[in-house]
C-alpha cells in the first residue's frame, strides 16, 4: 500500500552495548558465530548497536521507534553491559534537527532495557522524568502486562526503573493485541511476534516511493541472524522465533523489502536476496538509512 503520509524516515543511533556472543547466538558454536560476528579481543562479548528509527509524517507527527538503554543505571549494570556513555540518542536527534520536546509519539517494539531505557532519565535529585515529555508512548497491552509480571527468565530485562516512569506519566497508551498484521498509521503496519518475548511488535513500513521496509527489532537483530537456526538464547520461545523469522524472510524476499537491523554494529540494513545456493544474504547494505519525501 503506497501512501503520502510519511515525509521522512531515518535511522538514529542510540549508542552501543556489549552482550555475550553465546547468548546472542544460542546453539551456534563459538567457532562458527565468531567468524560471522567477531567478539571483542580476548573476550566472548560482542559489541551491538542500539539503532532507533525516526519517522516524520505530513500531519506533523514525529515518531521515535525504541529509545536505547539510557543512562539511569548504576555502575554494576554499566560494568556488566558496558554501554557507550554518554548515550548518543540526543545528539543523533539533534543532528536530525529534532528536539526531544518535538517527539509526538514513542513506539516500543518491546520493553527490554536496551529498547526502553532511553525513554526516561533521572534529574540531579534522582527523580525520573520522560525524555520525550510531549510524546504519547505506545506498546502492546499484552506485552505491558507480561513485562510487569515477569517470569524468572526475563525479570532482569524488565527493569522497574524503566517501567515505572511510563506507568506514572499518564502518557502511556496500549496498541491492539492482534495476531495478524494491522495498520497503526497510514503506511505503518505492525506485526506481532512471540518468540523473543510476548507480543513484540515489528513496524512494517510502506514509503511513498514504493519501497517497503521491515524494522526487525530482536527477531533478526543482526545480519548474522538471517540463518534460521541462529536464534538468541534469550528468546522465550525459540521454535516460534524460527517460524516467525521464516515468515518475515519469505515476505521480504517476495516483496523486495529492505530490512532495518536494530542491533548490528556494522550494518544498518539492506535488501534481502537469495544466492545460487539458496542462502539468504543482504545486498545493497548501508550503515544508515535516510528517506525524505
């Protein structure tokens, strides 16, 4: 579906963090994944991007998809994940000539700390405030309930320091819990998936020039995860992830979609192609994506 609503779309880097390669690649042996996505020297930890998406519309909306990890957490947390400090989301938005007060909507794919942490900050007295004070914050209602009653496996990813400021803000709204793709705004559909966590929602975007984009979030966090068995150990339903990846990749190949990768530190995305051996790869890759109508 073509539309004339989206006037601008750009990727915005919110910084980097380090995560264990074994956790990110699940059952794939270290000797294999380390060739596709090399760890930091002398460690098993890999550097991952936190790449957000800024969408502007003709009716004045400025939408930010995900917000990175933020800077609220303590030294122990920072030592564990080594996030780049200061986070660069604010400077990325400034480069795009957007002030935090101008953001009208924040859309969360899900509420793990590396996607929601940048939505709030602490002042000098330790009080939490919304980073985007005029924005309506959107998330799946089903996922919100899941995040606020977490299982033991995911509890460390759903931090009260991230959820409570949203809960107390009066700016939180819930998206429909539909298992089929649905239109959120003109040109933006959402696909709900359940493998990585309960009811993560992926934006599927139709640009006015005819191009189609999929923001892959944690279903396909990097180009190395295109292979179906390369599934994160973090995923709560890995077999569901397999089927959801298969569907997204099939749709992307058939529709000539561009994939936008949230966590790949080197590649922001590209077009999906199948080589002569039937292997899926990214072509026409880029380190940032910018569209202006």
